[in-house]
C-alpha cells in the first residue's frame, strides 16, 4: 500500500496540467487559425469557411487528442504498477511525466512567442509598417549569404529567433499594461466579498 501511495504522490496535479495545456493550445490554435485565414483570404466565402472549419476540426482532434494522451500517461503508468504487469515501465512513466510536461510547457510557450511574433511582424508589413519586417529579412539574408551551405537553415533560425524576441517584447508590454488592471479588478472583487 505504501508503494502505491508513493507512486500517487509522484503524480502531477492533473487539473493544473490540463488547464495549462488547454490555455497554451488555445492560443496556438488561434494563431494557426489566423495563419490559415491569411492563406485562404482570396478564396470565395464558402470555400474559405469550409477550409477554416476543416483546419479547426483538425487542430482540435490532433492537438487536444495528443494532450489527452499525454495527460493520461501517468494513469497508464499507475495502472501498470497496480496491476503488476510491468511495474518498472509504470514507475518510469509516472516519474517521466512531470519532466515531459515541463518540457512541453516550455516548448509551447516558445512556440506561442515565435508564431505570435511572426504574425505581428508579417502583418505589420501588410498594414503598411514595413520597417520591422524588412529589418528581419535583411538580417535573415545576411545570415544566409554569410553561412554557405547551411544558410537556409540558419536564416530560418534567425527569423524564428527574432520573431520569438518580438513576441517576448510585445508580451512583456501587454503584461505590464494588463497586470495593474487585473490587480485592481481582483482587489475590487475581494473588497466586494
């Protein structure tokens, strides 16, 4: 009984994991929908609607399906330990899941910043403010020209890094603007109770 208690104590809080994963995936899904909308903007309304519905369903099945499987892996590990079928594998799954979830959480945040920053850069150019996007392309081409055979890969990584930095900077500005409002609002709610 003590062995099972120690295995259960090692499990991460599933509600916290699911909440964080859903929040990250929702933002990434919204970013994917924005990119998809941009790609089909010239299509007829019905075609555009059908394509976006298919993309949305695909995102939902793929992303949330994968998240669901990952979140339940600790339960699979616990079942393997309790049933005695493969206790070593079960303990390994239970022990690995917090590390896997931490890695995926970090990867999700980086992906959000990268994609969000890229959307901001690309769309600022489409709205008439070309300087930021042109600067990124200038640096990207300079890296490609200076690095020879690996130029394309390093240029893409340069664009990705700059996009992520833009995402971080815009995110920090938004946090600085929104945090006082949320703090004031939560203070008002607390005072009302």
